[in-house]
């Protein structure tokens, strides 16, 4: 399924945000995600926080559920 586009035809997530959440649904820790993507743990947390703000949700699992519902990621 193709990612959901916003009103301007762009995906809701950046490529990096998508990478972070795809690893998150694989049950990877923040530390493991940071290591795999060659970024700091703080950067991973920032990406997660940015997505949660975009979706107006309060937690990682809520964000995952919403992203799956929107077709942005698959489990």
C-alpha cells in the first residue's frame, strides 16, 4: 500500500521517520534503532516525538496504530 499523501501530495512521514517506525514495529529499542541508522538515541526520540505531534497522539504505540491505520507503515 502506498503511503498516505497530505493535501500537497507529500507523504505524512519523512523517509527517516518511516525508517524509525519500521524498526520500532520490529520491536527494536531506541538504542538499537540509533545504532542501525547511525544516529544518536536523542535523534531517534526526536523523530518519534515529531511523528506523535503530527498525529496528535500521546504515545509510541498509539502512533504505530495510527500509522498502520493510515497505511503509512505495515506490521
